C-alpha cells in the first residue's frame, strides 16, 4: 500500500532533473568563496536568483562586506497544519565558504567544476557546496511537486564556517532559526549518518624570554628552550575524559611554531599553535587550567613569561542514537532508498557546535561529499552520491514534516 508520504516523496523525486542539478552544483563551485577572505556573497546571490526563479522565498543577510548569510524557505501549508500542535520546522544547514586551494598543484582546475568519470572536481565540491546544492535541489523539487507539507522547511547557508563560524554565530545572535525543531547539516559524510562530532579548542601560545648575544646565552632567557620543555610536557599530557562510544578520545596537534630571528641571537619570543579536539564531557576550561599550570611552573623556573590566546572554542555535539529524529533518519533511508545507515561519530566540527547548545534540538550530519576529500587538492564529489543525497533530503523532509 502506498502511503500519502511515499506518494509525496515520489512526486518530488520525479521533479529532479539530474542534469540541472549537476549544472547548479557546477555553478556554485565556479564561484570562488575561499576563506579568507570569504566572498560568500556571490554564492548567496547565485543561489538567490536560482531559487527565486523557482518561486521559493529567499532572504539574504549581509553581515559584513561581501559576507552574506542566506535563508531559503518552503513554508508549511496553513490548511494542513495540525491544530494544537507546535509546528515542526526542519532546518537544513550548510556553509558557503571553502578552504584555500593550497600550495600543491591541482590536476583539475580548482574552480573549473570539471566532470570526469562520474566525479565532479573542484574546491568545495565535497566540503561542502555538494551538500548545499543537494539541499537546495531538494527544496526546489518539493516546491515544484506542489507537496503540501504540515511543517516548514528552511535552508540556512552561512559564511565563515571554515575559519570562525562567523555566519552561524550571527544566526544564533539574531535568533534567526530559534523556531527550528530539528536540524540536518550536509557536511561531507559520503551519505553516511553522523550523530556526534568532536569539539575544537585552538590555542596560540606565546612564550617571552630575554634576548642576549648568541655568544653569551647565559645572559638571556631562551624562549625556544622554554617552549621545547612545554612541548615535551604536553606530549605526555593526560587529558581527563570518558571515552565516547562513537568518538573515542581527544587529540592534540602542534600546528605551527615560530621563534628566533638570527643564529647569533638568543630568541626572546616563541609562538606555537595547538589544535585540541575534544569529546563530550570534556570541559575546555579544565584543559586550559591544566596548560596554565604547566606553563606557570616552566616559566617561573626559567624566568620567562607567557600568554595563551583562544583562537577557536567550539564544543563537541551529540544527538543520542535513540533520539526520535535519529531513528527517523535511519528509517527514512531504509524505507525509501533501501540503504542501511548506522549512526557514527566524526572528528571534524561543524556549525552545529554553535547551533546545538543554543537551540537544544537534535542535530545530525548527512552529506554527499567525501570526508577524506575535504581540504585536499583535486577535491571531488561522486555525482551519484550527490544525486542520491537529494533524494534522501526530500524523503527526510516529507517524513519529518508530514505531507
Ligand atoms: Zn565544511
């Protein structure tokens, strides 16, 4: 027996013009939105003209010069809304910026959006213009099919996720999606389902010593030596955590180090950046306190001083595997796409770190991009996965919101 739901889903699937969907993704990849500086405005405007032409409601919010957040809505059918029940609002989330192309030579033009052997190449194909375009195509197909949803569907495209989540911070500060009741983020997952991701604590640590002539090192305080001692300590640092069933434990990466100006000068400054990835239950303030204790002791002993600057502080997020929305997301894939999703955890962070603590709603990640292709040269996305994710987003929206 065909349910109203599956009929609505199939009607919307029938609206999918695969060639058009691929061209739309190519159009977005060809717009350079490398961050820094971002320039997401041009991506937002291209989406605006495409979605407005299709008859969808689009709003742009330019939060800084050339940096524009984007909202595309498919409102609930007022006659179908259920009496005495709060309206369900499903937020589709994605970011409009990409990371730089890097210093390695690409075989495929980074902004060429070349198609070769069922893959589409270019910066942002996987992370995450593929996910963004898929969600928008899903909205477009649902709209064109004339489906009357009982709840509202809203796409939120943000600026700056790759650097500081600037766009999502604005969305939260302005309460622009405070009414959302569930969220799915289309960061690259190769069409797998993630229900948890790690947090990030990025630190810039400066150690200050005292300069002296290189022939008289005992007259100075060598900042590089103090930093070296600190590195040795943090290699053995034991962070307090409960292993997470999906995320495991935390990690620390020493990203950059800089110090000294000349061979024959005792360096009076050394700077290091740290990337710490955390799991649920860890308190970033506690980690900072641990690092302060170590640096306090080292600097006191050496006659040096230091400062720690927080460059990024994003909590981990987790939506239970037995949450109703997680269960629905799994069942939808099984029922309509015949695919078996097992909720997993992922190490990267998303705009979800900003949204989840504020909205307190279930947040999941599912996107067509390849997680291992993110930030890589010759980044690509599988065209088949891209098209399948459009079908999945359509099905999930209908199942969650009701038709
Ligand atoms: Zn991303």
